[in-house]
C-alpha cells in the first residue's frame, strides 16, 4: 500500500503531508532567485512605467543598437560591447528599454538588468540575476545551474568574479561540451544605469569581468551598457585591453533633439486625452505651448517625461490645471511653483539631490560655491570655464575635480589648442591696448561672483583707465587659472574684477541675499571694496553706448555709458519687476553698515530742486530719491537714484564726478534712454 510513498508522516491515525523543501531544502534555482533582483528585469511589474522611446524618436540610435545586437553570431568584426554614455536626463534608459524589447521580440535577448539607486543597486545581486534570467530561457542551462547551486549554496555569496565564473562561465562551458552544438548561441545582455550600482569599485569590476570573458571567449554574449560618463567608468572603458572590444557612443544634450521632444510631447498628450476619453474641440495643447515645453526641456528628454507623468497622474478634474501649473513654473526664473502642491519635477529634484549627496565632504563646499555662482548668474547652457573659475579662485585642476563629481549634469570640453585668433592680434599685449574691430570679439562672457580686493590691488588708476601695478608684470600672476597669453589673460582679469564687483554692488540680485545671510562682520567689509577701480573697469570693459543689462538688484533694464558715468533706468514697462520695498531695505542696510553715506555737495542753484527732494519718503509731486557716496576715501564713487511709483520709472547713476553727471542727467532725463 505504501510502496514508493514519500513526503508524509504517520502520526497516530492521521496522515500529515510534508512540503518537499522541508525535507530536502529549497532547490538551487529557488536559492538563486532569492539572491537575485527580479525587479531589475525588462518586464517586471516594478518597472511598469519604465520610460520607452515614443514612436518616431531616437530612431537612428535604436536602429544602430538593435542591428548590432541581432547581427550574425559569426561576425567577429563587430565589437562585443556597445557602450552608450551621456549626461543624466538625455534618454539613455528609454533607449535601453526600447532596444531590449525589440531584441526580445526576435528572440535574441539573453538578459537585462536595469540598475536604480535605492531600489536595484546591489552589485552582489547583479550576476545572480543575469544567471537566473538566462535559466528561464535555456532549460538545460537551468538544470545545470540548479544542481550547482543546490550542491554549494554559498555560490550566491561569493565575489563577483567567482559568481560570474561559477554561475555563468562554467555551466555554459559544460552545456556546450554536453550538446556539442555550440551551447546557447549568441545573445545580447542589456545593462542600464551601471553608474547607479552602489559601489564605484563594483561598476569598474563588472566592466573588467565582462571584457575579460570576451578576450578569453568564455561566454558567447554581446553586452549593451548604458551609463553616465563617470570618470572611473571612462577610465575603465579606455584601458588598452578593453577599448578595442568596445563601441562607444556619446548621447549628448542637444537642441537638435527638439523636433523629437515635440513629437514625444504631442504623443504623450494624445495618450492622456485618449485614456480619459476626451475629444477637445480644438487642438490641446496648442503648438505654442508645445514649444514652450520644448524650449524648457533644453534637449533633455527627462524634462518632458516628467511633465507628461505629472499631468497624467494629477488628480484634477480639468487636465488644463496641471498644465497651467507647469507653464507657471516655466515662466518663473527660479523654476519653483508658488503653490503648495506636488512639483512636476520632484523626481528630477530627487535624482539631482542624490548626485549632490554622493559628493565627498572635502570638496562639497567648492562644488556648492561653483553651482551657486552659476545659479546666481541666471545663465544656463554653455559658458567659458576659465572666466568663471578665475572669478571663484579655482585652478584648472580644482575645476576638473568638480566636473568629475558633476559629470551627470555638466559636460566640460577642453578648448582647441592652439587657440586660433585673428592674425592682427598681438597675443603678448593686453586686450585693452589694441584697436579691434567692434564686430570682432573672440571672447564672450557671463557673470558670477567672488572677492574683489585681490584684483583691485593689482591695478593702478592711470588717467581714465586701469593698468597693472609695477609689481605685477603680467595679467596671469593673479589668476587662479591663467591661459598663458597676455591678450586673453588681460581680458579675463578685467572681466573677473568687474563681475566680482558687480555681484557685490546694488546692481546685482546676490547683494540682497548676501546682506540677509552674511554676519555683520562680513557685510561691513563691503565698505572696503574699491568701487572707483570697479567703475573704471566697468566703463572700460563695456564701452560707451547703450545696452540692456542688470539695472538694479538684478532687475533687467536699460544702461547707458558716458565718460566717467554709468546710468541705468527701468521704463514703465520694466518697472513692474522692480521691488521698491526690497530696494529701500537694501539702502537702509548699506547705510547702517557704513557702505554708503548721504552726500550733500555744493550744488549750483540750478540743482536746488534735487537738494530739496532728497528723501526716502516721497512728497507730493516728488519722486523718492537719494544721493550717496559709495565706499571710503579715494576708493569711493557717487551714487544717485530716484523712482516714482505713480509714473512707474526708476533711474540711477554711478559716477566719478557727481556734479558733471547730475548736469547731464538733468538736461537729458527724458530723452537719454532712447538709443541714437
């Protein structure tokens, strides 16, 4: 009756069933599964909303990768590693997912692992996951693997090299020797987000292990790897024994992708309407809105993906509401919504916060200063590193170290060598001592800030211009990152001095933040700045004429340069962005610190109205105005300002000669701001 029976116990008169693994333990495959990361696979439930390329976008990249991944198995000319690198947010993961799906459709996918910080980042589960996925495709390999792991349950706890050898290399070799048909054939394994693996050492080690197996021909796989261009990953891929095995492709942040981003947005909005069964009477959103979003994306696919996800998942009954919120964010310079709701860019914010958290404490302060300068400049895109770094006192080595930590979001490119300049330029002489065509200026610049005193002390005032002091033989001496040509370094030096001064002056928004946050002991140092040399440098760098720029506390307005004087104005159209309360708060603070002092010159009788109207509070029919001496001693200049809330204007001037400047201002107050 019980012949051959098993897995039960007779207890009195009852038959009690026993689970097989209670007696024999879990199978080898069950142990392997327990030590893997199922959520990292191409079609896991956890990755249901994984990004993919919208039809019609990234087609060339997708075609190149799928053709490589599905090419003839006997094509030895094709590299066995395809490495796509690019900054965060350009769409690498979407390309990886799309290509893996297409390769899977033609039965050429071996396995796929999608790393994710905080979720799928454990390197010790990487090769176990690859092995488990392969076992679901190849039954004979699965049986061999099951036997191995059950026989030695510690295989899943060994080093990465041992895991790869014992779980993948040796079982495949045994399988090949058993069937005599070449084993499992050539398949492609996709690895996305290698840089999000928890250990940097493991990231490099995984590349080394894969490359070694290709050189020694111990595995039949092609490997598609997607990552950010982290320095240690670049260093590994460019090793002499790895580079020849690899095809490296750079996926840049590029405005050439604008058309594809627009296509992606249109498709995303169409999908939202279709899922909600909405048929608008007119196109929604309009092309104008689509291109506002495209311009805000600035070449990053992560941006429109976040927007579509935010609008699609928003609980509002009217789908227009979340879109209006996004457009409101775009219109604000600081990129933050005034509402208390969820941010459509919360995921990007969290990702960038993670990048910052990974920066070592020893260099974090320098990175923060650098990023703060870029943000305060209000300029995003490309800028000249030498200008910024000389202003912040960063050397070339320090800057490149910062780049290494910000590789995910910032790309640095070395300038061409030798630098190509016009043949008429004498590179051994100062930029300001040469007559150049107004149409030719090979140097461009933006604005950040640092200290001013070091540069001021290296200049002497000679007539109406600045010149190096006798103790400073060339411009490169005081630069933290000199370029080696006096023509270039003289421009950098003047630019740095000017912008450092601007950022600590009433013309720049950072001054208000500085006064609010800095301790009084630091704020009082503002009165020791050399405002006279700054103004001379500003007049020299900018040149006479009319231009648009930062007029007051960062508010953009109209600026006019005449000999010895810089005048600024906000017209009625521009006045709406001027915060008079903040401005008066700054004036009061500067006066309290002794940075400015009321100035009462012996004006001619014709200026009596100016003297009578000097007040912080407007009188009936009079504007609010003030006239000050800015700075101390022979380092000071004169500052006059006035504004009228009813007539909606703001005027000011910084000058070396108050009486002469006031005469010009009084005579041309109305017509002065119209370009001639």
